[in-house]
C-alpha cells in the first residue's frame, strides 16, 4: 500500500468525498450511510505479505454498529445453547427461521439480489 501511496494514517476521508459535480438544484449528490445499515463485506484480491486487519480503520460510529450486531448474534447463539433443544426441536426452529427469512427477503425486495447472483 505504501508503494501506491495508500497509507492508512492521514487518509481517513471517509466522510469527505470529492464531489465532481452537483445537481442543478445544488443539493448534495451523496449521503452517508447510516451506521445501522452498514455491513462488512469482503473484496477478494491477491496481495503479497500477511494482512490481518483492515489497514484503514472504521469510523467509531460504524465500528460501534458492527460491535452491537456481533453482540446481538452472540446473545442469540447463547440463547440457543441454553435452550437445550433436541434434534426434532432444532429442525423445527431451523425451518421456522428459514421460512421467516424467505418472507423477509420477499417483503424487502432482497430476493431479487439472490436471483441475480
């Protein structure tokens, strides 16, 4: 990254995009994504060396949103473990979750994304 001039320090301009044009009514042509709508994603690429962490840290609001989401998921797993479900109950729960998820995909229009991938 240093060779390309991409150093994580001093480059944290995530909330200051370079705007090359504006709408006719002078309203901004961008908006920041609310932290609760931010989800991590991975872009596969080859890189020499070993990289363990994102070289550009997340802004605190977004890092906090991910931490809250991770804690909620861990709490869900803990609840499931403590429920001591037998295999039949686990299967029923899995089926109910999958059904609810499919309904959510349809209601939010996200099912189209799955069909297009």
